[in-house]
């Protein structure tokens, strides 16, 4: 990957990535995000490689449900598993 690219970024200025790490159970990527807005916010991830699936998880990385679109509630902190 060229040095001018980010590994992952979000397209919403109200959402911040607070954690990015490798999943403990497999080779997926774990992304934790924070919504700094008092409104529900939609988020798009920009990555160098297109993910096969994005799965909403709880804080201890147990899978809850696959998602087609990431939506964070007001002031929410949410965790997602990105599978490649």
C-alpha cells in the first residue's frame, strides 16, 4: 500500500475510530468507533481492501449480527468486526 493511503478511515466527521486491532479469534480486523454527535450517524469505511463482511459485535468481540450499513446512535461507542 502506498504511504499516502490510510489503513482505514471514516467518511463522517462526527465519528472517530478509537481502536483498531487484529481479532483474537481469527484474522479479522476489529474497529471501535465513537459518535461525538447528539444525532444518529451513518458511517462509511474506506479501506485499501474491500471487506467480505462487516459484523456488529459486543465489547468482548462476540458477533451479534452482520450489517450492510453502519449506523451509530447518539454518543454511541460501537465495535465491528471486518472480515476479508
